[in-house]
C-alpha cells in the first residue's frame, strides 16, 4: 500500500514539475 502511494506521489510530482514550467514558459508565446 505504501509502495503504491509512493509511486503515485512520485508520478504526481514528476507531472507537476514538467507541466508547470512548460505552462509558464509557453504563456508569453500564447499572449503574443
């Protein structure tokens, strides 16, 4: 159970770390 939660937590952190900077970097291009 704990192992599954850890894997989900790592996956969530990985998605967060990838998508947030990508969104921030792409925002100026979308506004222009």
